[in-house]
C-alpha cells in the first residue's frame, strides 16, 4: 500500500472516530440538560428539612470558625514572641497555621453556600491551598 493511501485511511478513521465522539458528547449534553431541568424543578421545591439540617451544620461551623480564629490569633501572638526572643520563626507553627487557614477557608465556603461538601470532620481534612513562603522578609 502506498504511503498516501495509508494516510487517507488513517485520516478517515480519525474523522469517523471524532464524529462518533461528537455524537456521544451531544447525547451527554442533551441528557445533562434534561437532568438540569429536572434538578431545577426539584430545586424550586427545596425540602425545608434539608434547609434546617444545613442551617444546624452552619451554626456548628460558625462556632468552630470562632474557635479557629482564636487559635490563629494565639498562634500569631506566639510566633511573634518566639521570633522576638530567638530571632527566628517557628516553622512548625507556620505549617500549622497554614493548615488552619485552609480549613478556615473551606468552612467559609460551606457557610456561604459556595461548596456543598461539609468540611472536616465530615470529610477529609483539606490539603494546603498554598505552601508557606520559603523566606520570611521583615521590611
């Protein structure tokens, strides 16, 4: 077989594969649109019980959020006292407060209805969003 003929067959096979993938994608989009319509009709009839349960979780997480803010404030205070006396920062405290800040962020997203996944302890403890800076500069 000539090289051109092989290339044409390969292109034809790729084109038919792309067309079948597009048809599958179109079908998936149509079914997802139908699901959205069903979900929208269901969401207009939101169950008041589920709203109440989410509200109770929100109250619990607001209490946790207050405690976390106190922990962050104590950690900052400790970090600066440690820094003042030793002339170097405590890396374990930096890592700990970074994890607490990430957890704080996840709780706020849940409370503001921007995330449906309940934060820790109902799911895994969140991984760091950003790593702490390598160098701390005082200017």
